[in-house]
C-alpha cells in the first residue's frame, strides 16, 4: 500500500509543532492556517485553503481551538466534508465536545471517509519532541491505518473505544489537570505566606500523598520564576473545565469538585491572565492573597526572570503543559 499523504489544518501552538515533527522525519505535510507565518514555522507546504488540504491529502489532521471551530471547518460551505473522498481519514486532535464529535463522525462516514477523535496530552514540550500521548476514539481498524502518521509526533497511542471516546477521555484528563494545578497553586501560596521553604514543601509533597503532575513537573520551576510559558492558557483551561462540566451533566454525574478550578481559572481570567499560561493561576491566587509571589527576584537583578504578573499580556512561548 502506498504511503499516506499527510495534510494539516490548524498550525498554531500545537498543530504547528506536530507538523514540524512530521517534516523533521522527512515526510511532507500540506498545511493550512489563516496565519501564514504559522505555516512557514511548521515547515509545511502551504495550501491555499482547508479544501486544498483535503484535495491533496489522504489523512487530514485537525488542530483547532474548540468544537465550534471544528464544526465550521468540517461542515461549513466549502469545508472539509464537501471535499472528502472515499477512504480518506480525518483525525481531530482538538479538545472537542464528544457529542459534536459523534455528529461529525456520522456525516464523515456517510461521505465514505473515516473520522478519528484523538485527544492529546503532553503540551508544547511533548509536541516539540514528538512525544505526545494520544487517546483515540473511532474504528480501531482506521486507527491502525492512521498509526504510521500519528506515530511521527506521539510517544504513546491509546485506543479508547468508539467515536467520541477519545475526546471524552481527554476532557476527563484535563479536568484532573485543572484540579491539581489550581489546588497546588493555592497550597503553595499558603506555604509561602506561612513562611515555609518552598523547595522543602515540594519535596515533602512529592514524597507524600499530595503528589501530582503539577507538584512534580511545574512548581519546582515556578518557585524559581520559570512559569514554563507555552501551552494551555487560563482561558483555554476554563473552556476545558466548562466542557467537562457539560459532559458530566450529559452523563448525569454530580460534579462538586468542578467548583475549585472554575473559581480559580475564572479569577485568573478576570485579573488579566486569560492569555497567559495556566500556571500563572498561582499569581492570580497570590494577587487576592496579599500580593504573594512564590519567587522574589532581587529588583533589577541579573538573575531576575520575566515575571508574568508584571506583563500579563505577553504572548506565551513554548515549554510544557498537558
């Protein structure tokens, strides 16, 4: 069987890094993004439109902000659905609502093509290294066909079940991510105000029952002034938590634990951190706790890092975020 031609629609923070992994592996990517600079940075071959990507590809990767955008790209006039051919595969790598995913998948199947929903975890750092974790829903036989392309930017691929299962798994994972990040941020602000040595506090947490991805991988850097810029912003984290709450409602699952991250990331958005990496939620909590910062650089010192709360509207760069 001939090698699948790869196309990519959406070449921003995550999509661009995934496409770059593919091109670094010596494979061509036909790419489209409304921001031309994103196409150039990804190393993709420019396409004039999303429809052109479909016309020139066998497998089409989508990396878009939310379900509404995915629906517009897939189902809008002149969109992907109108140009699909028999045997093509569309892989939605966005964080989308499972109900929307299943609806689109049905329309794609009726057009003779296949649709996989592939939630991703690992953030910008893993995307940069081609080590993302993928959680994939849809037909397992279709995943087997798509796997050679997906392995170019992922370290682990989990088959999670029928259409929508991948995006459901992603929302659940992101919900836990939001809880542990916001809760650890609050705990670290409390530790700072209590006068504790934050390195010792983290060492205790990471060897005790309070350990989490946030305490292991984020806060050892944050307490030294490195907010690991890049990845999920506070506004996107809020979007994902709300999407989980909607999923829980549809499933009939009580969600008392959603109150914490909704309050924390809502606070961050209200205080001007909306487009900053979600790790800055600790500064938002610090703001309303007496102006607390976990890292106190010497004013004007050579070792003083960029402080996100000083300039909350700087565009994020790249490092880490599940």
